[in-house]
């Protein structure tokens, strides 16, 4: 299964292909992360538990290249004086069409690993900022009450 992850030691983001029971080495510092066998099935393209950090908190998002989206809008903005704003509308529609044609990917809240070949299950909804802060940073409502009081 194709993934996009980040090394826990050096912070390098990189793409790789993982297989159950293998180790995932960082191309920069060569530190290896174990890949769990349970909780996911590459053949069925299903991820119920992150094989890299063992978190069961996952969400879905479109597998969209954000740089490409921003570039399309930037080109539209640059062309505004000559097209009287129509370029911005046209390229925004092109950006939207590309977005909806792309498949979904599954992302781990805890380690931010993107599983590109995985199909989201019914449990994996859209991104939730509150859940992200609780899972990744351990924040709670009690933390906010203590700061105010």
C-alpha cells in the first residue's frame, strides 16, 4: 500500500510502499519503523487501524495535491487584469472539478500518515479538528477550564 508519512526522528516527509510485517526505513536517517500486520488489509484496500502508530482514529480526505490547487488559483489571479476576473472563475471551476474526480485517501489523526490506496470505511468520516487536538496533543475541555479559572 502506498503511503505518505513523516520520520519520527528527523522529521522528513516521504512516500513509500508498505507491506505487513516489514519495517519502513527513513530515506534520510535510516531509522526503521515497524509495520504492524493487524488492523489493515492491503489486498482489500482497507485500513481500520494505523499500522505505523497503532491508532484507530482515522479520517478520509480527497487525495488532492494542494500545491496544484494553489497554483491554479494563483494563475487565475495573475490573469485577472486581462480577463476581467473570468480567469479566476474558470480556474476555480477547473480546480473544483479536479477535486471531485480524485479518489479518497485515509489519514491517521495521530501520525498524519496518508494511505493513498485505501478506501475509507463507514467509520472514517471527514476531518474533525476537536478530535485531532484530542488524539494528537491530548487536549481536553478541562485544560481550557483551568486556563480561564
